């Protein structure tokens, strides 16, 4: 027996579609029953963003259906969620290539730093990384400013709308919005998830600055010793920023 939702005889014209690669924005064509496709431009292996097995909670044939699915799909739900957030971020920023690239760079460092932690939640970390500056667009429209205080005001409502649209759990939405709402201003006590995002954003901000004004190794060592909130962040920062050092 084949699930009607997976039987091509029941498909409509919407069951063959294109999705933007979360890594480079290139269009990837999916058939409804494709579990994943490789981007022809950058090689990113993207899970089908429309594949949804919510029916498994009530369908009497769920076990048979899920057993036929690639293990990669079942075990990589976090990657699917991550890709969906990246695509939503790209869509929101539109043609603002600089802001999109900044978010992608922060997410890359956040993933590396987050995986080195014992108690981080990668779903929260990656959502916060992709969406941390999401308030900057409305800040500039409403206040003609991209300052941190306005980003902190405008970011959480936009992030909440995006994550709610992706059916993220309320607990994740609340934590991500809390992080975004003060991501430039650490409190006395912070979660590991916040610390990872803070360090990843610091690395990218410093790299963007250092391209214009290279620092000496002595200056970098001082920053690494005092500014980063995690040991993994300091290590990632040194690895990334050393190329901008002016001996």
C-alpha cells in the first residue's frame, strides 16, 4: 500500500517546485517525493523544504511510510529546520546581499562554536544566528538608524513571525526572541546559546572591521582574552582573524 500523499497519481502542478538554496540562493528543483537535492551552484545538500510528515501522528500506515523514508531525512530534521530559516531570512532581506552574507557568516561560526559546547541547543543557536539582525530593516525604516537599541526592539517581533510561520515550538521562539532582543548587550548571567551567538557575531563584525583596519597580533590577543564568552569562540576567532593581522 502506498500513501496517497506520496503517490504521483494524486499530484497536482504544485508538487514539482523550486526552492532557493539556503547557502547561495540558487534555485533548486524538487519533486514532491524527493527527500533532498544538491545545489548545482554551490553543492549544498538541501532537504526537501515541503516534506512534512505531520500526518504520522494520526495515520494508521505511518510506520510503513516512515520506514520507507531515507534515514537521513528522519535524523536530520534539525538541518531541514535550519535550511527553512535561512531561506526565510533571505526572503525577508530580499536584495540586501550584505545583510544576507553577514547572517550566513555568523551562522557558519555559530555552528562550529555550538558543536563544541556540551549544553547548547543547536536549534536555538542556528535560529538566533540566522535571525539575529532581522530587526535592522525595520529599524532603518522607522528610526533611520541601525543602532543596537533599535535592532533589539524591532528584531523579536519579526523573528517571532518567521518562526511561527515555520511552526517552531513556543519555547524555541521565546528563547530566540530573547537572544535577539539583547544580542549586542550581554547580561550578567547568560545561557550557552546566547554566548555562542554573541561570539559568532563578534567574529564576523571584527572580520569586517579588520579588512579595513588590520590589527597586530598583540591587539588581537588582548581582544581574544577579554571579549569572547566561550573558549571555542576565542579559538574560532583566532583562526578566522589571524589572516587580517598586520605584524
